[in-house]
C-alpha cells in the first residue's frame, strides 16, 4: 500500500467536502479512498490502475423549514455538486506507482477527463 494524496477542484475552486473511491481495475487488491475536506485528500491504496469515483457536496439551508425541522437540526440538505461523469458514471482512471502518488483532480461541470488522466474506453 502506498500513501496517496492530492487535490479535488471543481472549475478551479476547491471542493469543500466529499469522498474519493479508488477501485482496482483488475480486482487484485482492496478498494482505497475516504473522505476529504477543503479540496485535499490523503489515503492509502495499492499500486496499479484504479477506477476513480469522486463525490462532493455542499450543505444548503432549506428555503422554508418548519419550526420542527429547525429544532431537530433538519433544516439543511446535502446537494451533490460533482457531475455523474466523475462518480456514478465515472470512466476516470489513474495509475498508482511508487513514483506516482500525487493526483490533482481538476474537475469541470461538463464532466471532461482532467488533463494527464485517462478514461476507460
């Protein structure tokens, strides 16, 4: 297992909170990943080609919460801000090696694969 780190931005801005999942393409090792904050992540993963899924969210206040929702702390919603092209429909791939452990995911709302990264064909 190698220490992996990097950044996650959406249209140039750090993604405040989310998660990253690294799944071995060949199924030969454990899934890696975890939560991230302030656009930076650090995790452990095995070397090899990984399928990447990135999720990010923002907390939004409900426009007209009821008194009960406010009292129970239920006056917010979590909104996914990362396009499906990077999570549920991700084709994003990276290759982890001892010489390649830092990854900067410069995501865009149009779902394009970041420069220097590959996509599942």
